[in-house]
């Protein structure tokens, strides 16, 4: 697939078929995240992978009050949680780069998944404190995002349509609205 077509055809998916993600595809997705660039090659990302249906259903209930809208992840065959090891953070110009680095890595994973026909949904609605406690992660880790991964169902449920509508799933800004040339 052409790269721009891959980018423009990716969208958030919240309805999944029960089919498991093949191990070789999961390995490729994780490798796509591993080889991402990072500030001074610090590679702060850490990933937690859920493949067990019961554990995923439990996870859906452990994202805290803010994460109540996440219940749709219980139907996904795979969930990956993107974390950052803060000891690997680089701070430049009063900005922490763990978020940038981990986002680049996770996005590469999401694009790799899309290239295999998998749907994903980048999620930030969770309670850091509640989810970190459930996951029993080290105190030096921060949870950056999570995403379900799976083959999309053809038809969207009413809940999915509502989330897309209220979540701002509109048109992309035009290039002239986001680019300033200084020739």
C-alpha cells in the first residue's frame, strides 16, 4: 500500500471481530515500536501486552472513573499499553521528551498494525493512578496511552458512532491552515 494511503486510511476502531492477532503479526508490531527513533536514543518506551480475553475484560474495568468509556476494549483480542520509563526521559528546553518518544514508537506500532488490516484506537482516557496500581508497574514508569488491536467488524455499533461524533472525528485541516513557509 502507498504510504500516504496507509496514513489517510487509518482511523479509530472500536468494534472488533473475535479473531486473534497472529503471533508473527504481533511480533512485527512490537518490532515496529522497538526500532522507533528517540531523543538521544534513550528508548523510554515499555509495553504491556494483554492477549487473554478474561484479562482484557478485567483491564477494561480497571482504567478508573475517567476510563469508563473504555469498556469497548473488552471485545478486542489484544490490548497494548504504552508506558515510559522516566529514568530514560530527556528534558530539553523545559520539555520532557518521554511523551514524544513513546508516542512516536506507539504510532509506528499502530501504523504497522493497520498495514496488516488491524484496527486500533489510541486511548488516553484512563486514571494513571488506578491503572498503574492494577498493572503493578514500577514507580518510575508513566502510562502514556493504550490501544486495543484487532480485526475491525464491518458495522459500527451505536456507541461507536456516538463516540466518533462527540470525539471530534471531523475533517482534517487543509495544508494552508497548518503550514507557514518562510522561503
